[in-house]
């Protein structure tokens, strides 16, 4: 019997750079077995061993208490009071086969629809073919973000075990595109075939998506050999040539800058031609993206405008908008952040001893920035080795950053 999932509603460890850090999951584990998945993923199309499920009554009570109490101070309540959009499906797929048995996603969506809470749903599942789910999605403030690593069915069978085929997902998009905003997420984009990526954008545009975000495959330090073997065997090529030991973010290798930047520029041309929005969602490119919130283009959707902005990408965007060649802490600190402790929500790799609230957490990252950490994790940002009067580091924004902002369609003058 499944037990309650205590962290069904939580804060992402990517809060320093993500505009949608409020994560919601109806299940603690996923039965899809994508080879590249960052989250632990066990089992096949059967209930994963040790799965926990959301307590929907407790979830509903969170919203009811918000209406009754204007003085709730915990971090999540502050996010919810501001209507910061939820990202539903951060650690598991809400429409995996187990949902047919437990219906916890359906129950959760019913609550969100009742409160008209803005929610982005990430999925590879195909339960949205069912009329009850379509009706429910149509009744609330929902965006559907359908994920792909490939649109090739045969390749998907090798890389995304037990997952609905890309062709099935495309048909689902065609079915639901008239009922809600549908975005596609090409993540991870496996490097090596720009022409196939262009074809994918055209197919997605024809299916009815309004926005596409593209993020390249990140190769983790742990499990690198096994993942590369799986992908290289499936593609009959070696993708390691697109990576180097010098391009690292956190505990992952990233695609080389020149390749990634050219790739995104070419896809932006296709997206523009087919009248869909495009986001270059690689972490080091987030400040230069054409959308203020790379997930699903939510910044442009009515009711989804309160995306989170106390992030390093937003600080850089603020500096770019000021036409400033210097990035100062004031470019970040003017953005809203909730008060209170976030320690319980961060994983051991992200947690900083003694820095329990978001502003202190971000200030620590700011002054201890490295090439994979803080403002220096983004292209075109360098350390001036100087500090402001409050002891906060000052960074330089290179001409490269301004060129990237132009190439990737960031409108500095909105």
C-alpha cells in the first residue's frame, strides 16, 4: 500500500536559476525508465517499489488555510499567496501508468482547478487522451508541457523504456492543443543532428504547440560511462566529442559553447518561420533567452505572470536591460524572495551550512561563485575581483553576453 509523500509540494534545489521553483508531484517515483533521467527511476509499467503518493486532503487544506490566514510565514505559503506557478511533474511523471490505478493526479488537478491555480504540467504520458482528463484540464489554469528527447519512435524505444512513443505524444498534442496552451520540451536534446532537430520543431509546430524549449543532454559525473555507452550504442555514434572537461556545471558536463550556441541560433530561425516561441533552456544561457521563464513560455500567458525572479538569470537580465557592463548584487536583491527557512527542501549537494533563508543562500552563492556555481555559471560573466560597499562581489558583463542576448532574442527593452 502506498504511503503519503511528505514532499509532494516542495521547492526545487534549482531555485537559484529556475523561474518555476515550486515543485509538485503526485507520486514519489516514476515507472518510465528514461536512460537520461536525473531522478531515481525504478520499475517498469508496474507500481514502483516503495512509491508514495500525495495526500490530496492535506494538499487541499494548504489552499484553504491560505484563505483563512493572512499571516502564514512558511516559504511555500508565501509562494502560493503570490500565485507563483506550480511545476507539476518535477520528479515523476504525473501521467505514468500507475495513475490509472490510483488517480492521484486527477484528484490533485481537481483541487488546482477549483482554486484556479496556475500550473505547468510536464509529462511524457498519454492519459490525456481520456475525456475526463481533457475536461479537467480545460476547466483550470493549466499549461501542458510534453517532453521529448527524440521524435523517432525506434530510438525512443531504446532511450525511453516503457514510455509512450513520440508519435503517440504528437497525436495527444493535436487532441489537446485547442483546450489549453501546449508547449514541447526537447530535453534532453542529444547533440549531433541539427537537421533532425529542425524537423522536430516543424512537426511540433504542425501539431499545435505554441512554445518549444530546448536543453542539451547533461552528462553526470556519476554514471557517465554507462549513460554514454547507452546513447552511443543507440545512435551508433560517439557524442562525447560535443563535451569537454572544461565545460562543467555543478556535477555535470555540458555541451561545448560554440556548438550549443550555433544550434540554438539555427532553431530560433525555424521557430520564427513557423510562428512558435522558442527558449534556449541550457542553464548557462538562461539570462539571454527570449522568454523570462523558459519553461513553456509561461511569462507570456495570462495568469502565469508571477513567475519567480530572485534568480541569477534575472539579475543578469536586469543588468542587460540597464545596458550595464557591471553586474551588481543590487540587480538581484531588488527582486522579491520569500522569507523563512528553505533548508528542509534542499538536497545535501545544494544545502549551505547556516544559510537557511533564500536571500542568505543566494548571497553566499553570489560571493562564492565559480564557473559552475553562482553568476559565473552563465556565459559572458566574469569576476572583476572587486566588491561593492556592502562587501558583495561585482561581476563584468562581456560583449559576448550582449551578443548572446541579441542572438537568442532577449528583448532588453520590454
